[in-house]
C-alpha cells in the first residue's frame, strides 16, 4: 500500500515537526487482511473475495491512523481465518505463510502474514486476530511477541467475522512493551461494535510492574514440557521456564479442569462460521476456495445441531466458572506457546506424527484429560475470553524459535505485559533476527 503509506508518513512528518506526535507517530505496521482498509483490497485470504474493497477503515485501522501509525501493507492469512478447518498451510489466496527462520517451514495460521512480517523485520508490529490460536501459533513459530486481549477490549468493527463469540484482534510485535503501546492505541469503546466492553488499557508504571511481577502467583504444570514438548523443543522450553522462575519465583501446581476444549471450541466457531458464511457455502463461488478439507468442513458445519452448539455453550459457562475459581488461588497460568516448532509447509496439519518426526499441534491432539496439564490452554483461554501474551524463550535444536504463553483472568493485560516485559529485560531471545 505505497500510496497510503507515503501519505500517512507525510502526515506523521508534519506532526513530528510540530512536536505533536505520540509513541506510534510515523511507525509503519501491517494489518491482517481480514481488516478493512479504505480503498484497498481486503481479500480475507480467499479467492472468492480477491477483488473485495471496502469504503471505510476498520475501527482498529482508524484508531491507529489517529495515533499517527502508518499502514504499510495488508498481510496474508489463511482463507476465511481457517473457518471449517484446513489440511495444508497453502490454504490461502496468497499461498503458504513462510517462516522467516526457515522458508520451508510454516509461519503458522491463520495470522500467517502477521507473524512472518514481524519475525522477518518487515514491520515493527502487525495486527492479527485470534479465534482459537491464530495469534499464539504464529507468534510461537516466528519468534515474536503476541498479545491476545480479553474478549471485547478491542473493537471488531470492519473485521471479517469467523465467530461472533470468540473473535479477538490484537498486536504482534518484537516486545511486550511494543504490544502494550499498540494495545493502548486500539483498545476502548466503539458504538459500531456492541460487543466492545469499553475497557481501556494502560500498562503498569515501571515500579508497579516490577513489584507485580515479583509478587505474581504462577500456575504451572511440569508435564506441559516434560511429557508434551517435542524432542527438538524440550530443552529450550525447560530453559525458558527456568528463566521465568527467576523473575516470578512464586510457582504453584494448578491445572485446567478435564474438559473437551478442542471439540468445544470447534463446535462454537464452526456453527457460528457456518451461519456467517452460509451464502458463500451454498453459492457458486464456494468451489473457488483452495483447501478441500476446509470446504468439506464448512459444508459439514451447516449441519451442526442446535443441541450440540448449546451444549458446547453450556460447557463453556462451566469452564468460565472453573477458571474464575482457579484465579482465586493464582494470578496467571504459564504454559508453552506451542510444544513444537514450525511444521514443514508441505506437511498435512491433520496427519499424525511419524515416528521420530514432529508431533501434531496441541489442538490436534486429545489434551483435555488427566495428565494433559495445561496443554489445552489456548482453546480454554479463547472459550473463556481470557487475555494471553505469547513471547519467545529460545531456539530448538532444529534452529527454530519456541515460546511461552501466560494467561490471566479478564482484563489482566497490565499484569501479563509486566511479566513478559520483566522476562524480556532479563533475556535476549526477542532480540534475535533471522539471517538474510
């Protein structure tokens, strides 16, 4: 988007000349292509929408413009943000998201371009979206920091909907502090989005942040690493947890309740997505979608029974109650961002791991019963609308980044940022760059 970028850059120059700028004035960024940007194609990563153009900016884009940030590019994504499920990373109008650390590996979905662009240093920050892991996965795979806000903190007006009750927009950047600066600009009320909570975000001050990090009670389950991490990632994840203990030493064992998080979240976003995309699914353009598995999933989603959807929503309420009880005894939950490194771009995402090969992603395995620790945290956190921060903690033996995640109760973003920021002040994992 060179013309718009140059126009916004000139505005930023004028503001800076008048000493009227803010922390984002003149900073370029990229937006996941499910966010409308006036006059630019907004393809939703899907061939049926390759020529789609909107006449106004999404609220997030408009707020960033007011802050002085410069929209430099729309960033590739998995088609329809993965609605219906998909088998291959190539399920996108733009092709597979390539990981900047190894371009034969995947950058993660569905915010593929957001993770890759920040990881490669093409933009200082990007806006991604998460329904059931789409900020967390590319952040972990690409070695960047991603902040998933509490449901409703950031307006979704002008963003493609996949699931009305799950979708969230959030920043991806190099550091927790950078994510906080962006979230401060985009959080808050919006009359155009009735689900917006109206909550603002302010990071804790330096002294308060340091104190909060030292006092925080951290829930952790050792088996997340010892039993579920891939052989390549295990040592780096163990080291990352040990480093985190040095900045927040109060660790206690606590685990998620045994619930079918994967099927629950899949039922919710599939049922809601089928209604959102019903016209496409039943229309002539449907066959233009790239991934056969995704097309089958979207068709099947039209047949989800109301009883099954309502059952998932009732279980969701029970989960929220269980997590609220858990957070009376701990302040946050620490787990792995992903238990493995980025998969090859040619590997089917629903294919069981071969002996000695990488394990399938956690959300493709049964990780909701005894012994699973907190490995269902991405699905559980999204179902409950909880905030999370994902940040790099080192490199696996295959040279690819790995990371951790911290999840807190609703509106605990200031504490999450304080913890990740304290970790990043004591480590340099987030400063590493892929080689040219």
